[in-house]
C-alpha cells in the first residue's frame, strides 16, 4: 500500500482480478486483447492504426468491443458486455 495511491484507483472487488477487453473489426476478427483494472478503457487512434496495420488495412471505423470480468483464478464471466 502506498500513501500516494487514491482509494478510487484501487480495484473495487476482492473477487475480481480485472476486465478482459477484446477489440474486433467489422469482420469479427480479433484485433486486440487487453486487461485492465480501470472501469474505463480508451481505444486510441494509435492503437487503431497499429491494429489496422497488422491486418494490412489503413484504419478501422467500425469496431466491436467485448468486455469480460475476470476472477482471481482467471475465470471469465459467462457473457461479455458487447459495445
């Protein structure tokens, strides 16, 4: 525990480890998978350009995000929140 860490920066649940965020293009190809303990996730233009370049594209305008809660033993929630 560090005194410079705000209580709002701590993950709020003892049973959850983090969130698994998956980013898909319009063809349902998985572009990126990241893990975060924050309640928000920012998919930047830089990430978009990097992911598009890997697929030989220029930029993605249509994306789908799936977010799973991941438990302390790495178990995933049964259903993803799809955005």
